[in-house]
C-alpha cells in the first residue's frame, strides 16, 4: 500500500503488551483437582475390573 507502514519481516510479530498472569492456584483448587483425578481413576479401574 503506498504511503503505508513497511511490512514486518518474516518471523516477526506485531508487538503487543504481555498477557497478565492469573492468580496462583490455591490449596483448595489443588485438593479439588486431585480428588477429581482420583474419582476418575477409580471409576476407570472399577470399569476395567468388572
């Protein structure tokens, strides 16, 4: 486009502000996650055993 910005070279991206990091995972979230994994594994083990 005449009079426009020059194109970015290959491999470069348009700079943008960094994404904000979320809050750290709480102990309760860890416990709920582990509990969900244990329930899912138990359900799979029971399904395989029967």
